C-alpha cells in the first residue's frame, strides 16, 4: 500500500519562477489493481507518478510504502526501495540503442547482484510471456513500435516488482497497439500487481481493466 499525505512538489522553490507541479495531494493506493491518472498536459500527472515511484522527493508532505516512511530515507536506501519495488514504463521507452533487446531488459537487474544465468532465464520467460521470444537478439532500433513497447515492459518486470508505473505508455501507439497494451495490463493485474498509469488516452482510462480513475488539474486531485 502506498500512502501520500498532503504532498507538494515545487520546482525552483524560492525563486520568482517557482512552479508548483503537485499541490497538496492526499492519496492511498492499495493492493493489486489498476489506477489511471488522467488530466490535461501540465496537470501534474508525470510528477505525481515520479513521487509515487520514488524517482523524486516531495517538497512537503509524506509518502509511505506499507509501514515504511520514505520521505526522509537517505538516497542509497531509497534507490534500493525503488529498484526492488517499482518497475517503470516510460513514455519514450528509453531503451538503449546499439545493444540487443535482451541486454536492455537485463540492465535494471545487474545492480541487484543475482547470478547472470538466473537473470537471463527470467528475461527469456518474460520475452515468451509477451510473445516476443524471437526478438531477444535484435537491436532495439530494429524493432517495431509494439515490439519496442513489449521490451520496455519486460525491462520493467525483470526485478519482479510489485508496482508498475507507466507514463503515457500509449502516446505513440495506434489504437490496436494501445488495446494490446491494456491486455498486458490486465494480465499484470491478474498476477497481483499494482499498476499506476498516467494517460490522457481514453483507450486507457475508459478501459474495463481500470479499477479507479483519478483526475488531476493544476497539480491537484479533482472530482
């Protein structure tokens, strides 16, 4: 369970051009299920995702993961929490060109220190589950849009995280591929994962897979 209490995130605090991206958000995300954050560009969705996933620290307020308070953790401990608890699917996918799809998937797992053989076996199972088994040795720049997305999802899952964070994952996909992504989300839900998606795409937030839709505007939760 993730709890945010009166969380604020201000960029450039104390400067004339200070910008409040998240403003006093109190939110509880609990257990397996799918939550969609929707709202216009600039509403604070991406920043809120970064706070939920421990990729950014709040300017004020508290964030708890189960019974652990995360806000004041030293960075080295926060990095470990982030690595073992969260998997991230970025809007641009952020795969590394020039290396294979398999090598991309393995990258987040190396700091964990597991034997390479075990990591490769787990990665290959993910490729099979996502129906891209034949693409392990392909460089990512050779992949189609849907294949690239599935590699990004496999990378997010390599450390077996409990929480999947996805930022506008269908922004560059057509309707068919967006529907395919939501089928993958449904499977993650069946496996007991928590999935949090920021999206302005109705294919996402109107999907029957989604358990809760949270609307943001001007850094606040509305509705």
